C-alpha cells in the first residue's frame, strides 16, 4: 500500500475535523478526496505529510509511519497545499531551482517529469511568482512539488477557483503523471472531477460517507432521478418541493433533479400538477445519477 | 420572469489597459433590471478587471459605462452606494459575531440604527441563525458565511448586486440553497451580476457572457449559446470558446 490511514481522528478545540477516518491507497492509484470546504481534507493532508499530529489512530506513507518515519516521508512525497505557498518574490525559475536544491537534486536531473507542464510557463520564467495568473501559479506549484521525483503526490484542492479549461488541462497532466508510476492523492470540491479518479472517498464534516470507484458509487444510488424543466425555473423548484411525495429537489444546470419517495410515482401526475399550477414547456424524463446526486443523498 | 425592459448596466467599448496590455479590450453589453447575468471567462480573461470598473473602484482607460444610472468616470461614489458586492476573498470579518458583522456593514451602508436592528432580526430569522447569532463568523462553515455575506451585501437594498465566485468550494447542497436566494432576490427586482466557475450555475442565469483574452466572445441565453456552439451543456460551450 502506498498510503494507509487507520482510524485517524483530529479535533481543534470544539471542532472535530476528522472522525475515525480509515482508507488505503494502492501504489500508482489516483485517489480522490471529494468534499466541500470544511470537510477535513486539508487536516488529513497535513497529517499525512507529517505537518500535523493526529489525536488518535495511525497512518503510513510508503511504509513509513507519519510519526517515526517523518523524515523519510518528507523526502519521498510531493505536497501542493491548497493555499499558494511558493515564494512570491522569487521568479518562476528561482522557485523551481530553490525546491530542487533543498531536496539535493537539480532541475536538469528531473526535468523529464515536469517538462510538459513547465514548457507552458517557461515563457514567464523571469516573472516573479506573485505576478502570475492563477492557472500559471498552479502549474508552477505542481512543478515544484514534482522536482525531487516524489513517489507520492499530495494535491490539496489544486483546481479550486480555476476555470473549466484549466481544470481539464490539469487533470490531463495528473493522468500523465499517474502513468509515470506516481501515486496521487488529490482533493477537490468539484464533483465532476471525481469521475476522473480510480477510487474516491466522499467526505463531509470529518466523516467518510463512502469509498468506492466513481462508477460503483453512482450505481448504488437508490432513487430514480428525473430531469424536470419548465418555463419558470424558480417557480418550478418551489412547486416540486411542495409536491406531496417529493423526496429531493435540486437544481442541476438546465434541469432540476427530482426524486420521489412513493413507489407509485407517475410522470404524468407530476406533469399534470405542474401544468395545473401554470407552468409551461414542461419536460420530465429519467436521467442517470451523477456523483453529485450520490453525494447529496449521502450527506442529507 | 421579472426581467424588465430597463437597462441597469450599459457598457460600450469599455477598455482597461496596463501599459501595452489590454486586460479589458472594448467590451460592450447591457444588463436589464431584474436580470441574472452570468459573467464567465477563464482565469486571466479580464473578468475581475472589468468588474472593478463596474463597481467604481477602478477607472477605465477608455469607453463608456453606466451602472444604476451613474457614470463610472464621474460618479463612482454614487455607484458604490447603489450596489452590493460580495466575493469569496472579501466577505465578512471573522473576528466579529454574526450580529456585529450585520451591524457594522449596516453602518457602513449608512442605515439608521432602527433600520439596522430591524434588518438584523429579519436576516437572522430568514437564514435560521438564531442559535449562532452571537458566535464569531470565523467559526461558521463556509456555506453559512457565504449566505450571510450575500444577505449583508443586500442590506441597503441595492439595485444591483455583484457576486464574484460566491459559491467556490461550497458544498453541493448549500450551493443550491445559495442560488435559491439569488432567484428570490432577482424575483424581487434586484439585478444579479455573477461570476462562477461552476458551469451548471451558468444555466441558472437569464443571459451569460463569456470573456476570452479581454473581449466578450459570446453573449446570449444559455439555450441559444448551446445551439450556437452545438453543445450539450454550458461546460462544452465554455471549453469550445475558451480553448479557441
């Protein structure tokens, strides 16, 4: 096992940040921690990268215990924190050289690992890191986390606040790194990114809601989900919520996702109800569940 | 829908240059009163620069813009009084309680003591904050903070509220509750100008503009944009446009 977490708990004053968390990540796996801000993802990263000590439980990374093997872990993992943590006053190139030097290596030695990412920011190599755009900062941070050829990569919300285009590119980069044999633990609040992981843990309020492959998590979803659309989306939401057998009502882009608690649900009845209340252009059709549906069902 | 045929934002040829670099390059559009207007674009496309001009804290290099009837060149102070603004970066004071934050921002917006009291009570009740009203804001979950922050930005009943990535990192359920608050405000006639990186949220807007390298490359209803770009959803529209 690349990463092994056993019954880890951590509290800060009154807040239980992690509550009996256990999971394992296999070598070469791309494992996602999926959950909103405040779920405990960062606390878990800090424990696994030996920056924070858990109250209870144990964890190991590449066979090294997070307490006894602290130095070994620090030498063999790359960590990209959620908050931009490079030196703002150093240039792109200086930051990279700095991180290589600390790990007693050179940029040239491991350039093959970062090449296809670095070429995208190379035109700005003399720019101070603080003056880079969000997308470029993220690429530089990834290069700096990779430059000592880590066995495991910890990425804490690398795509938060990043636009869809850069997010897609970033995930393509992760897939290529995975092919080079690097184990990756990545966290994200974007549910659509979960589908790109081998396995995921859904996490909220310090607890794991489920661990499985994205396909399995979606397959376990109990309710039939209906895409519902009508002329006035705001009114539609209110009306669906007031429908006597409604189970859940969530806006989902162009549609509202509706599930019903009754076994005898008929689309025609719902259609008639909405039409009776003045809605027009009503569409109701079954739709497959997504990770986000599964997450909301488990979190509720 | 409550969108009215009255322009609340009018922008024509608006430009902001930093040296040779045009961060915002001659953008033009109008926003109607009561509209939910999605302002999308990749990181670095110029959204924040454009928004700073519209809220009166950055003077344009050239072009014209009127917000709530006031000119961005000559009446920036009037604009500030007539709009609300919230972003994820600047929201509330973590070291003040919920009630203290409301009182503070009410004061900043020039509300009278009695108004602040009434508004506070109303807001605390609507958001179900009775149990936490005397807690420091810093101890609350992000989703709650964002809901309070939105309500605070609406305290002085602004004509327009500017929301800069209001739901980033917020859990999926709270994110949806947040949009229900937006719908409600829009129904009551407030104009919503919102940026987001969640493309499902772009679908909730009446109209959406997409900025690429300082220019507005597309502007229409989500439905029309999907037809125009032969895309199934707004995410595909965005990828097609912003990737060039």
